[in-house]
C-alpha cells in the first residue's frame, strides 16, 4: 500500500474516533460545567501521556519542534476542547457536525502556514463552495442569524485546524501519539489547577452517562485518535488527508441520532452531501 493510501486509511480511523467527540461532550455537559469537562479531558489525557512518554522513553522536543508543538497545544489541547464544550450547551451534536465541515478548508489553509503545502487554485474554489454550503445551512437552521453555539463551533474548527496542521508536521519526525502526548504533558501545569478551580461543589446530580461521555472524550477523542490521524496527515499530506474530515459530518450525525435521539432532517442530509461532494472535487483538483 502506498503512503498516500495508508495516510487516507489512518486518517479515516482517526476521524471515526473524533466523530463521537461532539456527542460524548454534549452528554457530559448535560450534567457538568463545560470548563470542568474540558479540564478533566486535558488533565486525564495528560496523565496518560506522562505514562506513555515514560514507558517509551520518548526524547524531549527539540528546539526546532517547539513552534509546532505550541500550535498543537493552542489548537487541539486548549482551543478545540473548550470551544466545542461551550457549543454543546446550546446546539445539537448533529448540527455541530455539519458546522465542523469547515475543518477541511481551515486545515488546508493551516497546512500552507505550518506545513509548506501549496494546494492548487481549483482546490480552494471547491473548498470555498463547500464552506459556503455549510454557512448557508447554519443560517437556514437559525432563521438567518448565527447562534452563540455556531460562533463557538467556528472557533473550534479554526483552532482544531491549527493543531492538526502543526501536529501533522511533527508527525513526520516522531510518532503521532508521541506528538499529542508531549503537548498534553506540557499542558499539565495548566490543566490540573483548572480541574480543581472549575469543579462543581456537588457531584450528586451527575449521572453515569455524563462521566462516560467525559471518559470517551478524554481517552479516545483527546489521546488515541491522534495516533491514527497525525500519522495519516504525515503520510498522505495535511491538506489532502484533512479533507477526510468531511466524513465526520455523517458519522457525527449518525452518533447524535443513535446516542441522543437527535433529529436528522432532509435539509441537513442535503447540506452534508453537497459539502462532501465539493470536498471530493477539491481532492481531485
């Protein structure tokens, strides 16, 4: 199998894991504050990272890796978990999955800044049409205006793209799990104190499902998913493999319907299908 095909396959496995992040987070914030869920997610994954790094005796980040590592920390350790948790307080995960269809375009732009990639003009034309489709869908569902949850989702997409692109560059030099592990480990001095500051005074009303959602977001969405996704970006190209994230729209919609009983209407399906079509055309370009 060529590196390109390996990248596509690994990228898809990562996206499949990430696709449950929004439904799991929505379940968690039903009983827990979003800031606390984010802190648990980062501190818990940071502790897993410390164990992983110690067991593998992973070398410390070199001076030339620190800029990209900062991008990973800013993007997928702090930015995306926080803004997605805030968004899940007011919008359905299925709706959020469609809005996050902005991610492939954002990732391609970030790939130019962090990875030195230069997609062609037609790539960006199709990507722009896909983005326009997403924005139209958001306006349709919100009666012509953007809800606060939509703003949080757009910020989540921008920060995730930065983290994906920066991590994809680092994954060319070291394993993808090692990349996210160092980012999470170095963030422990921030995430652990935040965990105690944001903790609710009473956990009596927190149900098992909220804890289950938090555990999934911590162990899988914040840690193991990056093992596949970052390696896929490194092998297949950040902009190209990043387009697979459009499949996350369908997977998140399905998860929201199965786990949360959310409604998937024909307009949502049409918007998702049109966006995926534009991304497919962009890959061909």
